[in-house]
């Protein structure tokens, strides 16, 4: 199973580490190159300074060098070396060369004004670097006019100068830089991984908290079904959907809990009556006066239990699958037949459409839906108030039946949400012998089975209306 935490940590760590490694390598190469270039520039600057000490006049070439100002060319502590050649002969060299067996620097054949830098082993055995350059000595500005007046513009002999110094400090610096970058290459990826892992963990903390809340959610605990909240915008859609799912499931849990309780209450009464009848019959065996009422009461109790069980089975049957819609039904004719079968005369049928309404549905289901709606209106309405049945179409052209009646008990908005739940009754004490709260549940189940929609609306404090809207034929 893929892990978001591990995937994010791995990919971010690898990506950032590779980027850092590339930057560090580029920086290492750049710093090494810059240090080498600065060292070579120092060689050129030093040899240029030595070149400026050589002058040529009418008396010849002289080297105006003062050792007290350049102790590095005289002492044995970290010495530096120089040597000059003029006309193929050694013209001058540093006193530091005389301290060692190898007392001369290597000569290099060069073109005029050419400079060459090479790595060598110094006379003292250290690693070093030497620069050779070939140039024509300068003429002192005070003697320049006299020099040219005597000698003219003749070609003068060039001079070769060499300057050598140790590269141990340079090598140590380069080595230190390389070691520092190598340590950085090891430490920085580890730090990146640590920071990324902690950052990802911090970013996923709300998700972990949400997961823990879900894990501890229990519908059976009265204080454990609250909706979740979050201040993370990315989790808001998930939390919103989850809260909707939890609320729906908690409502289903409460519904099933109430249904279980209602079934127990509905079956408890007839079972208790049967037990009482059996106890009386056993106490007074052969009593003729009991025989007259005993069997009819058992039949009545058995029929009530059968009706409850049949109603629940019908709801379960039609809640699980769709019903075949193979019948063409004239709504007005079906309504007239069902109304005629009821032994009441206060039902008023009003057809809002002039032409007959025909739907493609299941006749038995539609007839049962309308019959249960009428039974509900007759049973719970005021006997002297009319029951209105409207037949028509919705603005979208769907066939609709509407049953409106006056209730003998006031209905509030909270009651409307429970009316289609199995075994729900407005009378909490369940004193009715003939009603057990399955009629409207059967209506809802059958409407779902045929693709119709049933709604209930409170018109005023004691008027209620049920509407069944049938889907259009495809």
C-alpha cells in the first residue's frame, strides 16, 4: 500500500538533495577555479614587481633589489625564489637559492612577452609553482633621452625572469574547501531529509488528527457523533463530505434504533395479550363464556401481528429493488376506482388537466400508493372535513397526485421528517389498535420502486398535503 507520507518525504528529499548536490558541486568547482586563478594572479603580480626592479641605461643593465624589503627571498623560513637570465647567462638570483644544493631554477625558452606557469618541486623539497616570462628591461625615464641619442632605436637584448613559490598553502586551502564541500554533501541531504520529514509530518498532522477522530467515532456513544471541523483549506471538502456521510449514517442508526424499539413495542402488546388469554384459558378450562371471545380475540391479535410483519416485509422487498413498469395507467380512472372503494363520502377529486393523464408504471404499486394515502387521510383527518384529491401536472410536465386533508392533531415541522419512517406514530403512547405506522412507509418504498417522488408539506397549523410525482416516460 502506498504511503503519502513516505512518498512525499522520499521525493522531496531526493529532489532537494540532488538540487543541493548540483549547486554544491558547481560552487566547489567555481571556488577551486577562483582560488587557483587568484594564486596565479599573485604570481604574475610578484614577477611584475621584480621586472620593475630591472633597469637598463648606457652603462648596462642593473637590478635594483634591496633584500631588507623582501625577506622572503633571503631567509630559510617559507622562502621564495627568483632568478634572471640575460644574454643566455644567469644575471641575478635570490639568496634563498644559495641555501640548498639545487641552487638554480629551471630555465624556459619563451617568446618575447610570453608568460608560462608550471608546477615544480622547489629546491627546499616543497611543492611549488613557477612562472617564467621573457621581456625587454625598462629604460629609466631620466636616462631615456640620452640612451636613445647614443644608441638609437636598436633592438635590445631580452631578459628571462623566473619566480617560484610554495603551493602548500594553496593545496591546503583547496583540500579544505573540497573536504568542506564533501562534508556538506553528506550533511545537507541528511538535514534536508530530517527537515522534509518533519515538515511533511507537520503538514499531515491535521490528516492524522482527522483519522484519529474517525477511529474513535462511535454512534453508540451519545457524545461521539459530532461533526468534525478543520482549519486546513485542502481538507475542508473532505471534512464536509465526511460530516455529511456521518450525519446521514447517524440518522440511519437512530432510525434503525427507533425501528427496533417500535417493532418491539408493536409486537409486545399482542404477545402479551396472547399470554394473558392463554393463562386465563388454563386457569378456567372448559369455561363456555370464555370460548365465545377467546377464538375471535386470538384471530384479531394474529391478524394484527400478520399485518405488521407483512407491512415490514413489503417495505423491505420494495426498498431493495426496482419494480417492473409494464402498465399504462389512466390516473383519473385509477383514482376514481380507489375512491369508490372507500366507505366515505367526503373525498373531493379535482382534475386540473382537461385531457386524461396516462403514465407508464406498475398498476398495483400506484393503486397501493394512492390507497394508503387515502387511508392515512381518512384515519388521521377530521371526519367532517373534506379530503381533497388533485390530479395534474408539474411545470416540467410530470403527472402528479396530491392528497390534502385536515388533521385532528397539530403537526409540526419535526413531525414531517419522520412521517415516512416505518412504525412512526404521532401518538408516542401508541394507543391505537388499528394503526401501527406502516402506511406512509409503504408509500415511500413503493414510490422508490417505481421511480416516483413523494413529499409532504404543512399548509397551515392543521392542514397537510401529500404529493406523488411520477417520472416521465422515456
